[in-house]
């Protein structure tokens, strides 16, 4: 049937469907609702993985795969039956809690409640409440400091052989890499001078087990912990799998040798969940809370973002539902929380203190090094995998943003919810209620902070700014920022709908005065917070009678939360202080209005370090003993023709390690990929798709995907063009049985999009930056990568400043520092994107760039020996369609 008929049918009767929001988007009918099988699956099988497609559903339920589109409706019916029948089976492992959850869901009129009622019998004994079912964590004694050990090459090799298994293929590159990685774990010779190792390992070296071999050996011999840090969730998942395989299960004492540790905003906060279950959430969000509660009873570690909570669950409801169940705003009351002893966050923190290997991400490692709650838990041996992203991670970790969204968050953290807002959110006074009532000095400091926080933006600030009626010194400053940014906009409306920015320079007197008034208001808030922090410290040193054990733990938690807000305020003040005066060359400052789809969503001032590796070197490197940065693309270029920066490709990587700031020369090593790129891959530079010609660009994508029969990853540098191409070709490809998915179009999270893509060799996926190096799809599912153009860096103010500074890498030879800087960025992006294509020895594929003027100096981005052709689209289609042999002779019919 046509779209119109389908909409009518769905409006009349609740239909059985799979992923209602996706169906709604495809039909262009946002209000679609019905019996969504994904919701039923989440109820019946909480915490179990599912690729949310008909094929994925069939696999998960042990049903036959649908042979064609026509077979899908019958499959959905069979799947519904299978799921409902499961609830009647006596051996249903997820039975506990189902009946109670269903009673709530019946009251909420969940569409599945009716069909389930007859299937789920009332248990003979009353079910335990979720919060009493969850296990408690246990305190463990503090570990002594790690012993100083030397790792010998033979031991490392033996360990590697043990990890890879006797039958594993011999990989000489991996053995050499593992021996090299061991150097990062040697005893430190000088204070504040860690071993820093930069190791490039081409795809296929097996670097994960390569560094896990010395890391695990060191951890066992020394009794210490190695932090392994990734940038993407995909690698984190892979590491979790590999390291669990290496280590097996828990130790004899029940503790875990490998622990995944994330930022607290990733985990379910049980107190928030309890609040949501007891009326804090209404409508559809209340149903989500019930399904999350089902999951909470069965999850491995409570990780809601990238853990075992299905990534698609949030998008079935509303993403904010998931985020408001985490502890995003730092409102944790620690030992004052009734669920403290069961809290997932506390459990993960304790488990990681006992672990051999902690798997984390770059941001968390940096935040922990900068302001970890427990100094003994700060990472000292760190392997940064995806090391080429450490610079970016440091850039955002050490940034300051004085914006409306940030300041209103702080106001709420201090003052609590505004009138009329729902939920359990509480301000400082409520979180420290005992202090406020029993301790005079503490109480006064809290009251003064609440009073000072009134100067910060409040609900409706953005609207007031747009209407020209700002209230208070901060809103007035933001209004001035907004006015300045629009006044200086050079795009002539071209950039309508996207973010705007201007330098924080040549600002007029009234602007500077407003900035000073705002700075004073921030300082007036910082002072009582400092006083409060000192008071808390004094209470911990000499605890009064009214302060019990849990109270102490709570105050300790509050002290840390306070300390970093004091730092935050100091950073903002420093940023405002310098406006109107001379610029500080260590920083880049600018004003911005953030917009998305023509809607303003944030306004403010931003500050970045010109070289974020400076603070990184002081907070992360200096206290560490051994740090390794590894990646397939650490160096610049592969030493092929025409590129590089004149050195052997290491200069920029060394500068971007931060080691120079603490006077350390890193140890450098590179291991080439064992893959035969000459036989496995081809780079095709298509020269006849004119830049800016949208119909031609879309047609090129459609024809390339058709020629490859799907299995294509399309990479874009602008969301706008991605959407335009998707809009033009999705229907055409669907009719040819070639499903097309896209980031920023389909209401599906990125991780799930990649799962869908991996699972269906005929599917293709369009995306932006996150897909350029977060996708690990070995095999036939990914056989074509198409880049819409040369991935030039976005010409932002920050980029211009770093370009002028030559990135501090000193690699401005010949063509001027700025161009060398840009070239290096582009080569790195090309190398990362190319790296998606060939993931194993058996992979084959084409890498296509649509560019009529692809500079030769960028070609060294590709591994040496990879065949590169400049050709027309028609010629490229012949190659992609397998109609041309490797030596260029047509071997089949022409298109
Ligand atoms: S201890 Fe904090 S994060 Fe954990 S459940 Fe309680 S309030 Fe939430």
C-alpha cells in the first residue's frame, strides 16, 4: 500500500510494528503509535542485545530469517507470539519483577499490557522490590602502592602466546609491538618524568592483545592497576570482550580483574529511578521508567549509555528520559542516599580500585587525573588506545564555556528546582540539610551562595534574550554576546540555521563593563562556596556529635563537588577578566550563538587552550609513571608519494603527546599493517562530480551504492549535505532492495545504526565524523567507503588560531605553516576513514573520494602500495561493480 493508506490504517487500529519512531519517520507521520515489538522485547528480555531489524529479531528469537520484505509481517506476528509465550514458560529467567511491573504498566495503559495480562501469572509469594533485590557492594582494604617490577621480553612473549592461544596464528608484528609496549611499564627514573611511548600499529597488528600482554603481566606482578583508555564506544565494547576473554570471570574472592569505568553521567542513578517510578515521570516517560526498572534488575553494571541497556530503548521514548535517570547534574547525595550501598556508580568506583585493568575513556581518565575523589585511585599507568584522539579529548576536557546552558545548570545545582518543576532535584540547602541547620557558619555560607546564585540566568532566559528583556548581570552579558555575534555575522544569512561565532576581540566599552559586572556576580558566588568548602573540611577534621559515619561520607562527596564548581567559576572569571585587555596567547577566546535547524539553543563565551596538551601534560603525564599512546594513525602520512611534512611523520605526533611540556622525549615506534593493501583495496578519486552540485552528488552516491549492491559507508563533512543526499536517494535504493540508514535522519542512536549496518550486507549507512573512526565492521558488510569531498577542517576561529600557530609542531616547511597544519588534519581524516575499509586479511573494498581537485600531497594518507586511480564516475562504477580487474582491463559488461 501507499504511505497515505498505511497512515489511515495505523490511525484506525493499533498495528504491530517494529521500531515505531522509525516507521513514523519513513511515513512522514510523527504521531504514529501502536504495538511496538521492541517495547515488548525490552520487557521480556531486559539487558539482552538485539539488532532492531526483522532479521535481528528473528535471530534473537530463534525464528527463521524472513526471505523477503513480503515475509516480514508474518515474522512480526510470529515474534509477538514467541515473546508472549516466553512469559508463560516456567524457565523464563527474567520472570522476577515482571508481574509487579506489569501491574504498573496496566495502570499506564501500555498497549502491550492487555496481551501480557493473561500470560503472566501472579507469583505465589509477593515479589521483592527492585531496590531490595539488587546486591550491595562491599568495601575492600586499600591496596598498597604497586611494586617496582621489570618486564623481560621472554615473559611478555609468553604472556602474549597465552593470551592469543596456542593455535593463534603467529604474528611477528604483534610480538614486536608487545615487547615495545612493555617499556611503558618500567620503573620511573626521575620524578615527574614518566615513560612516554608513542606506538603506531597498522590495522591488523593485533594491538589490543599486544598491549594487554605486558599490561596484565605488570598488573599481576606489581599489584597495581593499568588504565586502558579509548575514545570511541565501539573500541570500548571490543576491549571489554577481549579482556574478559583473557581474564575469564571473577577472582576467587569475587572481585573483578577487569572493570569498565565510565563517567557518572553514564550510569543509572537509583534515586532518580525511584523518583521516576513514584510519579516523577508522566505519560510515555513513565512507561520507559518501568522498562528501565526491569533492566536494572538484570544489568551487568548499570551502564545506560553503551552498556547492556539497548541503545534503541531511549529513542523509542525520548532521549531525555534516559539522561534524566542518570546523575548528569551532580546531585548525588552519596551516603545520604538510601540506595548508596547498591549504587552502580559507587560499585564501579570500588571495583576499579581493585582491578588489574580498568577500561575507561579519554575524558574520564583526564577528569579523574584532574579531580578524582581519591588520590590513590588516580591513574599512573595508562594506555591511550585511539591515541590520535587524545588531543581532541584534552581540548574539550580543559575548555571553559560560560554559556546560558552552563550557568543555569549551576544555578539549579546551588538553588534547587524552580517553582513548578517536577522531580526530586534539590539544591545545596536540601542536600546539606543537617549542616544548614546544625552548623551556623555552614548554614550562612549556603544561604549566601543561594542569594548570589540569583544573579545567574533562570528558566526562560533564552526567550528573554530574544525579546530584548534580559534579567540580571549574566543574562545581560549573554544578550550583549548575542547582539555582537549577529552584528559581526559575515555570512549574509548564508549560514542561517547553523552556529555563528566571532572573536572575543575589539569589544566596545559597554560590552566590557557588562562583562565586569558579570565577573563580579560570579566572584560573589564563588566566595561563599569557598567558605562552605572550608567549613566542610573543618567538619571532617573535627567531626561534631551530630555527624555520623554516612554523614561524613556525604560531606566528603559534597566537598569534591564544591571544589570543582569553585574551579569552574574561577575559570569563567578569568575568561571575563581578560575581555577588553590584552589577549592571553595561551588561550583562544570567542563568542558564539549555537543553533540547530534554525533554532538558537545556547549563547555564550568560549575559551580553549591554544595547546590543550599543556594542561594535559601537567595533570595527566607528570604524575604518571608510564603512558602509552597508540593508534593505527598516529604519525602523519605513510611515507608514500608526495606528502608528509618533511620529517618522518613523527613531529606532529610528538608535539601532540604533550611530552615536550614536561621535558620528556617520547620513545617512538611504528609497526606496519600485515595486510596486502595492493591486492585488497583500491582508492578511486572521482573527478567529474562537480562540487556544490547536489543532484549530481546524490546521483553519484545512489549509483555507487547500486554498483556495490549495498555495503557502503558514506561519509559527509556537513549534516546539511548528508540530509539532502539521503532525501534524494533513500526511496530509490529501497525500491532496489538496498536499505539506507543515516545518522541525523533516522531516529536511531549511532551504535545501533552500526549494528544494523553490520548485520545486513545489503544495507548502507551515511554519517558524519563519529563514523569516520568509530566503526569496526570486518567482512563483507563494509566493502565501499564514499567520501563526499576532501575533508577540509571547518574554518572556525579556534581552527584559524591553531593554524596560525602551526600547532606548535614546527612543521611549517615549504608551503607555509597554515597549509601544512590543514594538510596534516586532512591526511589524518583520510587515513582514519580508509582504516574502516580493510579490517581483516579477507576484506576487500573500494575507497572513493568525490573530488575534482584532490591534491597529490594528500595521497600519502593511504598505506603504501594501495592502488590509486583518478577517474570518472562511470569508470569508478565499473571498478566498484567488479567489472574491472586490478590491472585496469574491463572483464565484464559495461554499465
Ligand atoms: S548514591 Fe548518588 S548516584 Fe547513587 S543512586 Fe544514590 S543519588 Fe544516585
